[in-house]
């Protein structure tokens, strides 16, 4: 069976575009037969990126029907910058997804999926706004044995957030704008300084109203800075 997909451009009823930041989420509609696992992930291309142009965005969507991966047709994601047609890209490890990339971060993304009579349409996620680190200062030298206060600015609280270092796997945190890393959360060397990357990840997600099973469309933004852990002779 051949499946075809299309993405509809939606215009907000209240005068603004449905693709403007602040437009809000929309779970869309559908036939409750397709299962969707969609991820829009924006990663900073500069240290402590501050503008939408400082990011690159990856699209990854898995679509299944009756437990079978949909491998033909088209999947398109639209944002304020335009439409991106995704390409089915199996990786040999079972992660069979439609993928694509786009420059920048537009915050609001809409996905429609149509497979014959089976549909998931008008799913919109108003993603997190850009967050910027306010402490520590990028490039600052810090004592890895001591707690480290990390702060960031953002306008709207995201659905979920996490913080990550080379020494610390992604740790779920509240998107309050501040978090204190415990001593030992950074990697250090005994006799020389060690550069560490601090990364904060924030995500908004929507459960498509017309999808089947456990479905989602998530929009994630990641930003990072580097700090320098001073030598720790005790190691």
C-alpha cells in the first residue's frame, strides 16, 4: 500500500498567523489510526546563542499504521521560514524516521499527515522561546569541587527542562531560570584546566488529538556555554 502525506498551512482566526510565536498549541484532528512520534530539535551553533539565526533545527518524524512503519509518500513540516520536505532515512538500527534540517529556529511548527483515509492534521506546537545563560559567564574558570549556580533567562516556562554536562547525564529540572549544580558535576584534571560544556534543554509538546496510541509532537531548543574547571590536585 502506498501512503501519501501533505502538510496544511494554517492561518490563525484572530488576525495573526498560526506560525507566529505565541500562537499557542493545537492538537489538531484526525482519524485516530496513525501513530506519530515527531521531534523538532534546535541546537545552538554559537556559544550562548541569542537569536533564531544562531540555531540549526533538525526534524525527525516516525509514522506507523497498525504497527508498521510508513516508508513511502511525503512528510512536510512548515514554520514561518517555509516548508521542509522530509526524507525517509532508515539507519539500520530500527530508527526508521523521516528526517530533515533547516537553518534557524522559528519556535512554532505545524505538522499534518495524510495517508489515504487516515489522517493526523493541524498539529501545532508553540515551542519554547530562546533561553540565554546569565551565569556563569562563558569561559569562566570555576572550582569543580564546589556547587555552581547556573542561571538563564526565558520569557515563558517550558513544559520540561534538563541540564547536562560531560560528567552529568541529562537531569530533569524545573524551568525556573536557576539551578545549582552539585560539586563534582564538572570534569576536572589533576594538573591542568579542563573545558566543560553546560547545556540546558527545554521542550514543549502536544499530544495529537487525532492520532493513535502514544503519539506526540515535541519542539526542543538546546543552548550551551563552556566553562573551565580549574585543576584539582586531590584527584
